[in-house]
C-alpha cells in the first residue's frame, strides 16, 4: 500500500460522521440569490422608481444583507429584523421610502429563493460518493429551518442527510460551540470522529475547531487568514474524495 493510500485509509477510519454547511458550501447561495433579486428588480420596476441598474441594487443589498446577518448571528437583531430591514435599508439608499414595496420584496424573495436549484460543482457527486461509502451525512446551518429544508428538497439533496441541525432547532448559532455540541449529540457521534465542511472561516471553521471537530475549509474566494489553520483546505468539493 502506498503512503498516500495508507494516510487516506487512516483518515477514513478516523471520521465516522460528516457534517456540512449548506449555503455557500453545497447550495450556491450567490447564484440563486442573484437570479431571484434580478427577477424582483424587473418585476417591481425598480429602475422606474430610481434604482439605476440591477448591478447597483444588488451591490447595495449585499452590503446590508451581510451586515444584518452578522448582527443576527451575534444576537443583536431578530429574524424578522433581518428579513425586513435588508430591503428597507437598500431602498432607502436610493431614496425610496415605501414600506409596502419593502414588504412585497421581502415576501416574494423569501418565497422564491428556496425554490432555486443551483448547487456548487461536484456537490451531488460528492454526496453520492460519501453515501456509497456509508458515511452518515449531516447538516449544520444557521439558516431558517423551513427555508433550509425547502432549499435541499428543491435542489434534490435532502435525502442524503441523516440529521439537519438548524440554529432554530439547536437554540444556538454557528460559530458558537453549543450548536456543534448539539449536532454531535443529536447524530450520536463524537467530536473526534467527526469532520465539518464549510466555507466560512469565522463561522464554520472556528466554530468546529472550538468544539474539537476537524474541519475542511472550502476556500473558493477567501484565503486562510489569522492564526487558525483549518485541518484541510480545498478549492473544489471534488477534493473531498482525497480526504474521505
């Protein structure tokens, strides 16, 4: 047996449970979000209301959405605050103060986004590979429960997961240790026999590290920074086959 094959077999023996993040790791949030936002931009004639282009609309929305998600994860705002304020603040940047329009955009966005089906390259292939090797596969996600389940069903990957741990179910959010502890217990796993795959250093990777779980950083855009070094770094989900 080659050194590489022996190392891989050792890794496979170590890991008994696989935990994935959903958004930006398996489900292509950016692609799916852009598709829905562009549809809304045209459906509600935002150009006629003073938003010069979809590019500018999307750029402003993204800034507010990311800031509000950060505040939500830190417990400063509620789920409803997040859902409502991102469109209100975006439109206010273009001097549009229309509450009915904000509400309509929010409702339709939340209804249509989870029905989108774009996944990252190799996502299904890797899930099929892991399932064929009899790994129990689980999900740990900060997304809202109903929304996340619909995303998985719409994109045809829900059947791969034994346990889906949402922040609502766990009563905690990544990167806090509690949600990882809850997930490991729920899955009947142990931290040292589990591995977490995610795209966010400050959410998935740090959180798993603090819970004693090895990590795979799916690095598509952001290089590793800071003192924490993930257990593994990959640029394509296909590379998981060299680890598991």
